[in-house]
C-alpha cells in the first residue's frame, strides 16, 4: 500500500467502523455524551475537545506499537506484515458485520489496564471545560475495544512508527461523525449506523479492503 492509500483506508475504517461503535458500544458513547454539561455555552467545543483527546491517545498507541514493526522490518517480513494486515482487516469486517465476534476477545486483554484508568475518567464527569473534555478523551481512548485493537495491529504493519501513529489518527478522525452524532443526539444518523444492513455493508467493504491488501504475488499465489 502507498502512504496515501493507507491513510485513506484508515479514515474509511474509522468511518465504516462507526457502525460497530454505535451498534455495539452506543451505551458507552451515550453515557459520555450525557456527562457533558449541555448548559455550557458551547457543548460542541466540549465534544471536540473530548474527541481530540481520544484521537491523540489512538495516535500515541499507534506510534508505540509501530516501533515494534519498525524493529523487525525486512523485505520478507514486509510481505508477512502486509498479509497479516489483510487478514486483520477481513476479521475486522466480520466483526463489524456481526458475523464473527472473535475480536471481542481482544477487549478482555485491555480490561486490566482500563480497571486503573476508569476511576480517573469517572471523576471528570460532568465535563464543564475544554481542558477537562480533552483529558477525559485522552483517558477514554484507552477503553478496551476490539475494533481499536485490531486497527492498532493493522497500523503496526506499516513498520514505521510515524506512519502507524498517522494511521491511527486517521482512523480516529473517521470515527468522528458517529461520535459527534451520539454527542449531539442526531437520532437519524444514529439509527442509520445502528441498522443491521448498514453494519453488514460496512463490514463487507472492510473485508474488501483486507483482500485487496494481501500481496498474493508476494506469496507466490498469483
């Protein structure tokens, strides 16, 4: 994949993954939105701060995991990593489409860390200022989520920590429409993303990305 294609793919993964975010994690998103003080003169600013912090955490996590990919970089490993990226995308698509939920087991791996972070995030509710919203988002970015974890693994195959961080930032930006829809109570958008057909279509598109990503020629298949 070229850098531009990877960035666009990451953005689309976040957008398509919103069907999962609201369909399966809508209760959590709504809880955050309800915790924002709507009496504030500019609730949109608070939502923007929250999402900026969340995306920043994704980017930091991507950079950290990307270092591992960089350390083991080689021509042979590159083919393996790209194949792994394609497989991860296929599994992610199955997860979003709710056909196979095996990636949910990844969420259990992050529960240990979240157990220590969650008490601090709870103390920041209700959100009344942009700095408070930013900090809450930065903490919330570490919430156990199979979709985020699978995207992290995919981003690490870039074998470049800067690129991995960029991919996760783009992924986070792609989730913005769904998260803002939840925060601003845009019922029509929420219902669309929660629709079973929408989730299936989104999942199939992610699977298509995965199949396209696998370097069949490098594997000697084509």
